[in-house]
C-alpha cells in the first residue's frame, strides 16, 4: 500500500483510542473515513474533534453481521467502496477462564473475534469485486502472543485474530489486497472500562465491577502509547507490507525468550513409520507457507 489518498477506510472502535488515532492519520493522508463505534455520543465527539467533511460516523455493533452489512451500505452510499478495513474494536475482561461464564465468552468473542470475522466477510468480497486492491489491518495485541492467567478469554480471541490474519494474507495476495496484524502493548485508551458497553443480554454471570481496580487500570493506561504514535507506525508498516505490526519495541526481548521456550519443547525422536515420506511432503508445504507469509502465494 503506497497511496492512501482518495481511498475509503472503515475503522471499527473508531471513536477513541487507536481507532481515533487511525482515523486522524488516514484523513491526513487524504482518505475518506467511516468511524464505526457502538457509542453514539463518542462518535459525535470524535467527529466534532476531527471537523472534517471526509469523516462520517456510523453506529455499529461489530458482533452483529446485520449491523456490519448495514454500515457497509451506508458508507458505500456516501464515499464509495471501502478498500481500507481496520478491524480495531475490542473489549477486555480481567479475569481467568475458570472464573468466567458463557456470557463472558459470548461477549468478548463477539466483539474481538466475530467482529473481525464480520468485517472481513462483509467488506473483503466487495474489495475483490471492485478490483482496486486494498488493505486489511486486524488489531490483535501482544496478548495474542503472550498469555497468562488473567484475561484468558481476551488471550484466546487475540491469538485467533493472528491466525485469521495470517491465512487471509495468503489468500488475498493474488487480489492485490494486503493484510497486517497489529499487536500493540499498553495504549492510552478506555479498554479498561469495557464493562460500560457490555450488552444487557450478556450480563448473566458477570462479576460486579471492581471500581477500585478499574481506577488503577485507568491510571496505568495514562502512560500507554499515544494513539497517534501507533497510527503512524501502522501506516508505515502498511507501506512496507509488513505482516506483524509491533509498535512497542520493548517487547522484542520477551518474545525472543518465549519463542526460545517453544523451540526448547521439541524433542529428537527416532524415525517412525512414514517419517521419510512425511518429511518430503513437509518440505513442499514449508516452501509454500514461506511464500504465503511474504504475500507471494503462487496462483
């Protein structure tokens, strides 16, 4: 992706945090930008802040296929086909898997995983039909590479978004559509207050909000990376067609440690029946995967 000017972008979770930073950066590049968010007052505030006729707001529940489809029609009616898709909306729940309810799962999965799925399934076919190329950026997290006991459902969704993005990058390359996965660390955002937008229908089994804990998280997020900094690094990575976007360089050593631990779990076993044929097959698969990771899938 070299030229952003004149393209139409759809940014979920676009009314604050990384989404708003992306909207601002894209407008500066000459894009039309649809700010998709579930909170109408936040959309209004964002549009007033941006004060740009090339920005529009659309209220969307990303977990709803119908909502995303309706939003796509509204944006295309005003700005034309969307060729830049940013599946950025996300919520978090700070508790372990065994402490969680099915409603907890449905809520977090609905936004963090079904949201990107709905975005892809709605907009990508339209991109392909338009034949103008394009780009998809799915927001995962460093929590999509690093897992611990807390935020278990969040970890699950973000690991899945990485897999979705990797496969999509390979399959969309022949259409001239790039794909990246954004893996930020701590960001100056309001994700710590996700409970405020939890649907009433998915509150069964929800634990009472710990206001003191939320306040501590708010203080921590105050020194998170500024959304504008992340947005600039996202656009830079898109121009370079990098798959992984790591805006927080301080995670490099930790990831190297984790990958080292993964490799250390391999063992040298004696060959089993079929080993030679299997290894021969894997050589072909490995080369194919290598090309696909680079966005160079053979057609």
